[in-house]
C-alpha cells in the first residue's frame, strides 16, 4: 500500500507550528433550548440572507477572555486553577435579547440578566490566566453572542438582520459550565469551527 505524501515528506513548517500552538478562549455557552429560541427567530434571516457567513449554532458562545494563539504546552497549566475557580463560582443567570452589529460587519445577539455577575466572572477568569503567567489581549468585556459576519463589500444584510432581531427576547437561563475552547482560525480556507478543550461545571458560590 502506498503511503500518503505527508507520511513520506513529513509535516510542513506550517503544520509543525500548528501542532505546537493553539488559538483559545474562555467562554460560556447558552443551553440548547435558549439556542433553539434564537434559531427560530433567525429562520427568516437564514432564508433571506444565505450569503452571510453564519456561525454554526453549536459554536455559539459568550467570550469571557480571548487568549489568542498560545503554545500548546501552556494549556495544561491553566487546567487546575480553572477547575478550582469553577467549583466555587456562582454562575450568572442570563438571557439572549435583541440584536446589533459591530461596524456593519459582525451580527450579534445581546445579553441581559446578571451582567454584574458576568463581568465579575470574566474578571476572575482573567485573573487566573494572568496568575498563570499567560499573556493575552485584556480587552474590555462586551457581552454578546456572535451570529454571522458579512462578506466583503456587502454589509447591508447584517444591519437589516440586526434590526429584525430588535424585538427578540429569550428565556432566562443559568450558565452551567465554563468552557476552554480551541478554534481553527487561520488554519485554512474553510469555515471557523470550535471545540471544547475542557469544560467545568460551576459550583454554588460557596
């Protein structure tokens, strides 16, 4: 049997770099029934604007801390303190509400509910990362759920869908887990996909 080319030639420089680094972030994920509500509200937009770069529903998340590209060996260092943090953190109760856009390019649904608790959780998560000596872009938290991105030169669809979501108000839900997520951004021409590296169930705040 002939070996595949990569078995003969070995990995390329890019492949070796990708094997040693990973793009990661920490996030919350809405439960399935909350996502189902928003999916139903978006059905007319899915039909009307098929060329928008829609995020997969299973990838919907609320970013707490974007860590960027890290050495893969750094990730295990984060596991024990994040496990401990999740065990004593009281999860915020949130809801998906309305819609908006960033620069007519990125479509999002808003977040309402215990925003103070959400900001406090993000602060605690970021403190853990900093205590582990991991540098990352410490940007202000802007709670939202990214839904889609426009294609180059066509931003009207994002604005129109955002306006159509203005009246959307989803059910309340309590975050169940803290997710450490890896993405394939910059890994090729295909769509961006996310996968859980690890996730931890929240405790009761005691």
